[in-house]
């Protein structure tokens, strides 16, 4: 029972996975990486739900729906724990990135990602 | 006509995802992420997945965004946040990553579009057993009857997350805003009871319509977060056993149900015939309390303890003043 | 009924107009206070028109009641949030932009 073309959703899911993976590899700030993991998760969920919507039946396949609901809850738990770990790293070392990456960037001569100035409250 | 709507929605989703991850300002990026979550919830509705849409709008967008925003504010308050994106490259140059990921994207699209056109799926199997499962919503039947073992482990993951967070640091309480924002109190007086009622309703209706324990727990978790923002609950949270009982009651009830079913019917989590609906509702009710408390306490980001004289502790990890000077 | 469908369509178009004008206000107005003004007022009117349009299509009185409840909650939440943002901006020293200055 095809009433719309859902291949668009598959492509969008693949795009979300790729965008999330790019941000995970290219940025080094903790929060950006955590956001990137969440976006990747959303992309994977979109692929799963699209396949469940493509099944030939009166209703979409409920098993991937249950798996995605479980996945959403598990991913917020992982995000919460990762945020607390990031805050602990920042409180202990003062940096907002992992320390071995700092050494790598110093090796290549690039600027390390810490700043001593207070963050200015920007106007929206 | 709906095809056009799908196209526009997905283009906006992809662009918003790019903006939220690559924005120079992390605050703007996080707000874009929250908006992205809401648009993805619309996509779930389009894909005929209303249960997932409820969970995504409440948990995936709202609560995750609130967690990240509160962590961002706390990290900035510590003054070490770099306001610019790090263009200083790492060990692998960005262009190479970009090219490789473009190739990955094309391979993913090709692989996905080649998979089965109209897969068989488990719809007929799920629907065939639905009358005996005790509920009439197939997703709830999958979550709490066919694959209830997975849900047991998921509730355990919730408890693990809060155990991890509590072992790592003490909570920093948000400042008491009741005096500086007097309009917050009337809103909380209206919204908090309504949210609790809505959570109970979503739990109850989940047996026959889209809903369930996780969606209701997310609503109640949102109420918990609002309560924390309004400055309530400090004394209640510091009580020694209350929070621990609330956090673990979901898992404990689930384990008790597993043992009970094993004794009654000989198989783990095989509900006695005719009473499956009652067992499911009991497990879901306990899980809702646990989910709400876990999500609210994840927002708090630490153990709610006092410094010994009852005043809230506003510093985070013990004594790292030397370390925060940078090494 | 065709009359109800036509009315629903008209109300939804009006609601879309209000939402678009709120977004235009967000993008084009000079300071935070006027932007809050545009967002909360225009968007809430748009949401109200949408709710009325959906009430015409509802199938039972309980759906109508739920729609009204949704509108009431969004209204109270957005009014409070508008106040909180404005108060915080004022506390941080942002002042409304006067015409002719800077």
C-alpha cells in the first residue's frame, strides 16, 4: 500500500548519519560531539522507521517502533552520563576537549582549544 | 501534494542538522537541535509512527535539549568555554574526512535503496497474537509482552545511567528563581498538576492508543525538571531513601514480575492467561515513576547532597582549583 | 460537510499568514523586546486559528476539549517564557532600541 515515496526518508536518514559522523570527527568540543552522536542516532532511527513503514500490512511493523522508542530512551541516558563526564573533565583539567587530541594538535602546530577570557554574553 | 511536504520537511531537517552541529555558537546550535527534534517528530507522524513521535517530542527533543543546555550553561559559567569553533585541524585534515564521508553517504544510499522493496515484516505475527497479549496497542504489546525482556534491560540502563551520574559528582542546584521571576510560580501551579495528570492519562491510554509508560514518564520527567527550575523539592530530594526508592522501583517491580511469572507459569515474563493486561499495567506504572525521576535527576546532573550544614553545594567536583588553572 | 472543509481551509490559511508574519518579525525587527512581541502575539493568534480550524474537523466533544486544553497550555507557557526572556534581557542591561538613536 504505497501512498507516498518514502525513499526520501531513507536518503534523509543517511544524510543525518553522515552529517553526525562528520561533526563527530571534525569537531573536538565535547558538547558538539555529544550533539553529533544524537543526530546520528536520529538518522539511524529514521532508517529503521522508514523500513517499518514500507512493510506490506495494514499497520506499520510495530517491532522497529518499539526498538526506536527503546533507543531514544537509551540515548538520552547515554547523553546525560556523557554530559556529566564532560563536566568532570572540564572541572579537573579546565579543557573542553580530550587531552590526547590537544597533544596531537600541538604536534601539528595548531592552536589548542582553550581560552582564558570569560565568555561574553552575546545579544541574540 | 504530500510529496512536496515530505521534500520540504526533509530538506529543512537536513539543513537544520548541519546548522546545529556546525554553528559557531553552541547555544544556537543546541536550540537548533531542539527544533530539529520537533521536526523529526513531525517526520515520525508522517511515517505513521505516533508512539515514536510522542517519545521523540518529549524525550529526544525536549529533555535532551534541556540536558545539553544546562550542561552548556554550567560549563560556560566555569569560564573555560571557547566561543569559536575549532578550525585548528586535528590529525586528519577535514577535506579528507569530507570526501570519505561523501563516499560513505553514497554507499549508504545505494545499499538502503537496494534492500527489499516491501519487506514482510513482523506485522502479521504481532497482530495475530494481539488479542492474547492483554493490550490492543501493538507497540505496547511488543514493548511489554513480546519483547519485555528488552524493556527490562532498558529500565536497568536507566538505573545505570543515574548510578553513573551520582557516582561522579554532586549536583549544582540552579539558583532560587522564585523571587526574581514571580511569574514562574503561577505557571508552575497550572502546569505541574496538568502534566502529572497528562502523564497518568498517557500511561493509561497506551494500552489501546498511542502512548505508554515511556511517553508518560517523559511528561512526568518534564514536570520534574520544571519543579527543579522553580526551586522546589530541595529538601525532598536530599532525603536519604526517598529518591533511591523512586529510582529503583521500576527495575525492582520488573524483576519481581519476572520472578513471579517464572513461579506462576514456568517461563520468565510469560504472563498468566487473562491477566496479562493487569501485569503490564502494574509494570508500566512502576516504570513511569522510575523514568520520571531518572530524567529529572539527569537534568540535575549529580547527587543531591548538602554540605553538612544543610546549604546547597554550588561547586562541582571536589577540590580541583589547581587543576582548573590549565595544564 | 463541504462548508466546514472550506472554513477549515480558510482558517488555516489565515493561521499560516500569522505564523509567517511572526517569523518575518523575528528576522527583521531590531531588538529583543520587539521580537518577543512579534513572536508571542503573532504565533499565539496563529495557533488559536489553527485550533479553531481543527475543532471544526473534530469528531467528538472530547477532541474539542483536548484542543482547547492544548491551546490554553501553550498560551500560558509562551506568555511566561516571553516574560522570563524579557526580564532576563532587562537584567543583563539590554535596553529597547529607540528610533533615531545609533
